[in-house]
C-alpha cells in the first residue's frame, strides 16, 4: 500500500507531484481535516516572512543577547515554534 498527498479541486482528486499510479489501481481515499494543516502553513509562512523582513530592514548590530544564545549552542530550528 502506498500513500500520496492530493488536493480535491473542481470535482477531481489532484495529486501533488506526478506519482506513478498504475492504471486501474484500486484506491482508498481519506479526506483529511485540512484546516489545521493550512493554519500551520500560514503560520510558518508568516514567521518566515517576518524574519526576512526584519533581517533586511535591520542595520543595528546584534546585542549581547545574541552572543549569549550562541554561547549556549542555541539551535534556531529547535527554538522556533513552526
């Protein structure tokens, strides 16, 4: 059994990418509650956009807080709630 992500649009199931599904295959379609995953995606996109906007518009030197975080081996992927 293989799982593929897809979106339902205009009465059709449209898979992401171009998966090689053999003609005549039997399928099981599960409709997911997309609201929470879309909310998470919007939250992630907003966080990245805010980060990039602040990065580009900031010409102030980094403060001592940054040095302290780096000395503690802060990892941005663990520090952000995305």
